[in-house]
């Protein structure tokens, strides 16, 4: 079995370890070190972290390896406050509650079910970040202006019927107020730059060409902000999950305590059969 990560060009072949019999670097991590009487997180004793850091600072340290500046901590905290919940206007809470209604003995299955709904269409700054980075690379490779890049990208997406991630929302029409609030904090903290400007220009061009008054949603704005902070798209997916976690936990606990055992989807709520009429095996 060979694992290849194309983004970093790293190949680790299990067969090499078996053939050489050397496993010294097979399991290694720079994140934590559990030693006698303490656990180090990126070199810092965990007890010192408990006594001195906020959760936001601890998250930044664990992911990035260094303590955040005041501005970085404030902005990451704003990101974590961006999507705590959205009632049932997403697949996350219903999935979590379905699972919890079937297994009320522990909240963990429900929490896991909610997390597993996160992907390309919800809680997805990762896709938007990849799109932003590709657009930025296009601008550099063709020596385009931000406006020219937006025209080029939107034209190509529409021509090939490619979805632009981070645009549109069933609740918010012209503007997503969450995005505007997060952008405001990003500017105040000094983390609004070229990539965010490119993404906004693409959104503006898309609205102009299509006539669709749809907002740049919070997933897209989280991608802009986290990009400017230097986070990797893979990290962004996890950060978004952490942001939504408080809502998932609340929904699961509410379902277990006050919900309906074994949730169903009745016909009145959209369960429609579209198969053949009754028939029999002859």
C-alpha cells in the first residue's frame, strides 16, 4: 500500500519499511509529546496552556505550531463564532438528531452523524479556499488584474457549468450578514488582502453576468479569511467543523432530552414514493 499526497509530493511506501525493517520514522509527530508527568503541546506543557490560554489560542497553537498574535487570536475566534447553528436549514442538525433519536444512550453517535454531513455543499470553506487559490494562481500566471481575473474565471465556470463554491444561501438573499461581520473583523485585524479581493470580484462579476442576486456566503468568507491567515484548506475544514460543533452538541442533547424517539419523514413532510405501483411475483 502506497500513500501519495500530490499537494506535498510526499510518498511513503509501507513495503519499504517491511523490506528494510527500519520503523524509526513510521510514526512521528511534531504536535504533542507525552512524557513522564506532563504532555507537551508544540513544546508547551499542557498545564501551562490550561492556566494561561483560551481555547482559540490553544487551537491556533495546536494547528500552526506557534502562539497567535492578539489579532490572529481575535480573528480566529470570530471564525469560530461564525456558524454555531442554523436551525434545520442544513443537513447537519437533522442528521445529528436522527441518529440521536435512534441511539439516545450517548450523544457521540449523533455528534458524529452531524459532522459526517459536512462537505462540498455545507460547512465547506475547503472547497472555496481551493477555488480562491486556483484563481489567484491564474491571475499570477497570466499577469491579469483582479477584474480581468474575475471575468476570466466566471466565463470559464459558466461555459463549463462549474459550480462556484461559497456563493448562495437558502436563508440569505442579497447579503449574508455573517460574511459581512467576519469581513469587518478581518479588516480590523489586518487580514484582508488580494485573495479576498479576487473572490469578491468574482462574486460581483457572477452576479453581473447571471443577474442572480445571491450572496457570498459564510463558507466562502471563512475561506477568504483563513486563507489570509495562512491556514491550509485541510485545516479550514476542521476549523469549520469546530465552529459548528457547539450547535451539533446542543441539538443532540435537546433531541435526547426532548425529542421524538426514532424520527421519521412522513408524507406530509416530503416523503414521496416514486416507484411502480403494487405488483406481484408470478
